[in-house]
C-alpha cells in the first residue's frame, strides 16, 4: 500500500519511539571485513581451500532511514534478502532542525496532497 501523509501521521503519532526524542528509524546490516590481524579481529572463519583461519571484524553498515518503524520493517521485509543480517536501530535527529520540521509537519498532517 502506498503511504499517504495521513497514514504517515498516524504511524508517527502512535508508534513506540523507543524513548527517543525526534526518532529516525535506521536500517543497518552487519558487514564483515576480512584479512585482519588476529589481535584486531572479532573472530575468524576457515578458508575452505587452504584450511587457514581468516580473521574479520564486524561493522554495522547503514542501509536506509525512515520516519516510522513500520516503514523500516517493510523495507527489510521487501529488500532484506539483499542485506546481511539487517536490523532496525533508532537514533535521534537531535539538532537536525530541517528533518525535525519535516517530521513534525508529517505528524501534524500539515501537508497538502
């Protein structure tokens, strides 16, 4: 279903903001970077051809951001197969006044469409 400003306003005003002021629901994925020194790694895997240990670190890689958790989850449901272990992280738009103004206008359903 294509979202409308009214449906976005409803989600913003009724969702759990996870105790975060001016929340932004970000989709991240786990990314592994291989070929590190063992002293600086998070773990290792065995190379199937040489049976050597290959050390890696895991990082959270940003994929996209949404005004609502529902939209973030729908993104994962639709496109999550292209991401490695996707998850939603909520961050604050603190002092990001342009984004806060847009979010507030959405919450107030103060757009014309």
